[in-house]
């Protein structure tokens, strides 16, 4: 157990505004050596901003911090590195066209006879990867060729090899599945045991409870409290401190009544297949239905979601929208048919970060109505955008703000809103609430149920089983690149579905 009495990193009275937005107001937090200290708060609460002040990316308006009793003010990331403070950002920062080894040691000086000593570089990288149980990642592999989870681990390794005193992880698991997240938590425990101090940001309560020594809560840019995670604190305590109110309805109620309307299916997927990626997969979606698709990483869910929208080619099969066979199957054609797709990874997707939010909102509409471009109803578009900003409580100074200046969770909310602007009849959503705080999650769930009740069909891919069980009318389960079964949420326990997805068994109910 770390010594909680002596502050190691002392954050004192930090205030930071961006124009009219007060991101942080007089925030003080004490961090002890060797602890895992989680910073928790709703989307836009100021977590990332505070961390970026520690790493010298932003200068605070007032306030400072002390590390080992020394008063500091990082003026640049390089200055923070020199002090021993390193951060893994919410958005991945990797060099895609370099090798894994070069990403681990970007500033290496392994030379032999004036040339880069690749042998040594790869050897050292292999050792580091091995240390973290990442033996399947080859140091010679191009960064772009490894999985998102792998890239995330490599980015963490890059910080670790610099032997930091403090490492900051901003939502490191938001792009990872449960298994990968568990692996990362193991690595963090290992690092903590070596005396490293870790500042941690996450919206996933299960892992916060599992990993944190203490938890500091921010609300609207203000410090609320620091709680010791010694068994006396419940998830509810955290939530109440975070949102400043009791959430009226429990987040996950198992769905018992269906919305599905009878009639011709909206969407039919027939025999989609691709060698080594997806086996003969079919599904039907009715108007007003929320169809869940659940599978563990590598089960084929992500391939299926992409192929059914034409984001990836398939060898066989077809997609039929309202009775019409869509050929060729392209995202553009799907948009024109009233089908929208929410990408599962805001780190690489979707938004034009440097254009105003309004322009981002017009993207799918421009595409849908491109033939009538001259008649685009801009005021209506503005209204729609404003309504979504209200409905999802998107923290946004104005519609002219660039997504690049929004908090991570708010970027995700903007992306979901953009999918809804063209008023789709069919919505394919991939991890719709990833990186979204508990309060907003409830709003988004309510919204999806509401549009479904008005006849919109939704295919929902999610790795969060409780989320699927509270929203979906039916859940398709995938394993080994195939759809292996279908359940109604109310009929089975979470454990039974999870086990079926993991190992399969003849009887789902055991
Ligand atoms: N570069 C910037 N320019 C203008 N405003 C910004 C900038 N960075 C952050 N903000 C604003 O500051 C506030 C706090 O944002 P921050 O990114 O710190 O939130 P967060 O707690 O990390 O949220 P999330 O959980 O969504 O990642 C938000 O209102 C955000 O829009
Ligand atoms: Mg953030």
C-alpha cells in the first residue's frame, strides 16, 4: 500500500479558461508516490485539461504544482518529460509508418559504425515487449499493421522506457475490449509495484474500482472530493459526487417489452462471407427493432458491421434495404438509402477536427441530398444540430467550435448526433457510448429507445453486455467469425450469454 500521508505530486489551485469556457476553477489535488490515482468526472469536467497542464501542453491561468517538494510549472511537453512526467493521450499518438521498435524508442541512439543498429533496436524492443507479455507483437512490424490495442500498449511502453516518475493515462481502455483492458490493468499493477505513480482517467467504473488507490472527482471544472478506495466507497457514491444528483433511473434495466413492429424487414443481410474474416452471416432487422450483436474481440463483430455497410468488401452475400438489393454496396449508397453508421473509434474516425461543428453536421446531409445541393435547408440543419446539442447535453460554446477543441466524450456525442441528423430509417451503431459518462449514457440510451419506438431500426454492436441487455429486443451472439445464436435479453443471465460467446455450449441456459 502506498504511503498516503506524504504528497509526491501536489496540484495547487489550478484555474484555466478557454475564452468563455471555464475548464478548471481553483483545482487542488494531492497525489502520493506509488499510488494509482484516478481522476473522475463527466464529459467536459476538465480531466484532460488538468493533465495537459501537468504535461506543459497548456499553461494554467493561475496555480502551479509541486513534484517531490519542488515548485514547478511545465512550459512544454519536453520540459515535463525532463521532470519525469509522461502522458498517454486520449487520442492515440503513434507514428504509423514506422516500426513498432521505433515507436517504443523514438529518440533512440542505437548506432553501429555511424548507422542505426537495427539489430540492437529490435532486440531491446523485443525485451520490453516481452516484459509486458506482448510477445505476439513483432518489433519489426509496421505500426499501422498492429491492432489498436497493440498500438495503445506500445504507446505506454514508449513512456515507460523513459523511466518516468509520474505517468498519466487518459482513457487508455476506451478503445480496448474487456480482455485487453484486463491485460492493461495487470501491466499497471506491475508498474505500481515498481514505485511508479500513476494518474488514471476512465469512465468504466468496474476498472476504476479494481485499480485505484484513491479517486478524485471533478465536476464542471471544480474539485469535489478525493475518496480512498478502501472498500467503503461504492459506485453510487462516485456517481453521486460526479453528477451532483441521484440518477433517477438505474442505468441498466433489462428490457422486457419490445418495440418491433411487424411488416416487411427494413434490412436483410444474407450470407455475407469473406475468407478468414467472416463466415456465412445473415440477419434481419424489422422497423422499430433494436437488434444487438455481441461477441468478444476477434469474434467477427467488427468485420460484420463494416462489411454490411460496405466499409470493407466481402467475397459473398448481399445486403437488402427495404426490399432493394444494394449493389454495389458502398457507404455512400447506404447513406442515400437512409442507413447511417456510427464508427466505433473516435480516435481515427468521423469528424473533421478543424472545421466548425456545424460543417461537420452537414456532412452526411450533403451526401444524401447532393443532387439538390442548391436547396439545402441550412436553417433546418442548424436547428437540428441545436436540438442534438441540447438533447445530449453536449458541452459546446457554440456551433462554430471545432471538434478538436471539444472533450473526448463530447466528440463522441457530436459523432452520434451527426448520424442522426439525416433522420435515418436504419442506424448501425458500433460502441455508441464508448468514452461517454454515466449521465449522458442514460440520455443516449433513452434517445435510441425513443427513435426505435418511432419506427427506426437499429443494429447495435456493443462489447458492453449490460447495455445490450437493457436496449436490444434480440441479441445475436458471434464466435469464431460466425453468428452462433440468438437470445432475448430477459431470457438469460449475463453470465450465460458471456459464457456462450466465449466457449459455446449446447445449452445456453446452463
Ligand atoms: N483547446 C481547447 N479549446 C477550447 N476549449 C477547450 C479546449 N480543450 C478543452 N476545452 C473545453 O474545456 C472543457 C473541459 O474539457 P476536457 O477535455 O478537459 O474534459 P474531460 O473531462 O477530459 O472530458 P471527457 O470525459 O469527455 O474526455 C470542455 O468544455 C472543453 O470543450
Ligand atoms: Mg478527456
